[in-house]
C-alpha cells in the first residue's frame, strides 16, 4: 500500500479521491462501523469547490444542497448591516454550496467506492498508535466492536485525518492538553421551514454578547419547504467536552432569541421547529510547529482545528488533500513530499486559525454592536462605512485563500 489514511471524514475521503485520480494506491481506515450520514449543515466555499469540481462531485452537491446566492449580516433587531453576492453570483467560476454534512460525506463516499472499489474503505477499526520505520510506517488498530487488537497495517505514508481528537496528534504532542475553549458555546439544529429572503441566503445575525445566529438552507424539498441549518452562539464560561452528538437543551439558550421575530424570519420558531438540538463548544487548538514525523503526517482538523467562523474548516482540509496529493505525485522521496506539503499548508492554515479568533467575517457584527451600543440605527452608514466593511470582508478572503484574484491566479 502506498498511503494509509486514518479517518473517513471530508478530508480523508477527498484525499482518497485525489490519490486515486493521481494513480496512487491508498486505503482508508475508519473508526465508525459504517459510513452513515450524521451531523448538521456545512458550507463549502469556492476555493474548495474548485478542487471538488475537478473530482466531478460538485454537480451532485449542488443538486443535493443549496447553491448560495448571497451572504447577509443583520443585527438582532433585524436591521440589515451588509449584503453581498457569493460564489458564481459574485463572478466566481465555482459556487458556494450549503449542504448537510452527512449528504456531502455520502457523495464523496459513493464516488470513492464507485471509482476505487469497496475495499478502499475499511470500517470498524480504531487507530491506537503509529510507528515510523526506514522503509515504511505502521498503524495499529483495534476492532471497535470487540476491542481486540488487529494486525498492524504498513504503508509508505500514513495520513492522520482523524479529527480534533486525533490519536496520532496526541501521540506526537502528548502534553498539548484539551482543545482551547473560545468562551462561546454553540447549539445547532436543522428545521424544515419555508424559505426566507432569497431561499439561497447565508445569514449571520446579532453578536455573541447577547446571542448570535448563523442560518442557512441546506436542502430543498419538493413541497417548497427547505431544511434550514441554524447555529446559536452565546458567550458563556460553561461548556462540556467536545462531542458532536451531545444533545442540547432548548431552555439553556432560547431566551436570548425570543425577541428575534423579523418580517422575513421568526427565529425562535425556527429553533423550536428542530427535531433535535446538539450542543458543542467553539474550540480550536494553537498552530503546531510541525505536522510530519518521518512517514506520518496530519491533515484537516487533526492538523489545524479552527473556530467555525468563516465556513472554512472543511474547505481547508480539502485544500490540504489537494496539496498533499500533488506533493506525493511530484516527489519520489516521501520525506521530501511531506516536507513540501507542510511548508505550503502549515503557515497558510495557521493564519486562518488566528484570523478566525480575531477577525472573521462576522467581526462586522461586532463592530456594529459596539459602535451602535446594540441599539437600532436610522442608517447603517452612520455606524460603519461600506469601505470599512469591504476591507474586512476582503481581508478574510485573502487570508483564507478564496479572494477572486488568488483563485484566478491558481487556475
């Protein structure tokens, strides 16, 4: 085997598809006993869809999810702060797509099985450690059902795409400690409801001190309704360990949004319409000094977990996959390939991690909140100028790598 990938999430599956296209043998080992759709909404920006388009999966994504038309920012009083076109509606060659994470994972998984065969993904095996060697690296697994140790698997390269709680990262950095809490707790859900605004709008509203919402549709229904993803964010010292499946309680956060009833959207009704609420703290980790140790390297959230404040986490893992594939295809020496990959992607993702802490796109709402004193305004231009807003938005796009000039240059 050429490459062993640990984890069948968005990053791991994308890497598998790219390696297969490049003619590089691989196999993915996944902890879950089966690849089934879980999670809530996710947004894939043009820079990542550029890479997924080359894999031939964007059409299926667009048909399953919602192609975004605009990004909107509102105060908690329902007043518009800023609106701008996104994706192909903003002149990009590639769209911005809002989709259920489970739907995206299934699209990638089905494409991989169709192209590389069912043997390319092994499920029900949890990695417990890796070992480097002169000619190959080895990964050790246990059966997730029985707990029994399994024979070691050898490969020329091992890529740990095993998420924020990466076993491999913890092996390399045993004293790192838990993920760093931002001070913001999140409650997430999906609700079947009538479309709001254009029906293709990505909306952010309010600010964290009193409550912030991120709302966007992720699936269209034949009866004219949509599946709408929402995230409620509130500053709070209380949080629990990161578990994407932890069930949240409505009474812990709904009070902050009870008055958010606007002419185009009833936010508390949207929240109450969810069949289930999930709770998760907003966390990240400090950038690492290195990702690669011999023939083993990190990818995606295992390498650079970041706050979900820019729709960029999954996108960066997709960019990792493209870069790593290119490096492995170009270099005969594994160590040289991993060194080139790390040199290209580690500083780029570190910049996104830091920017998501201090100056993500929703920092516009922070500025308006502070300057207005959280009060309704007569004219947004009395609070913040279009030039200031444009500068903030364009700065983030450049850091994240999806400003149009950068994408055109990388064509």
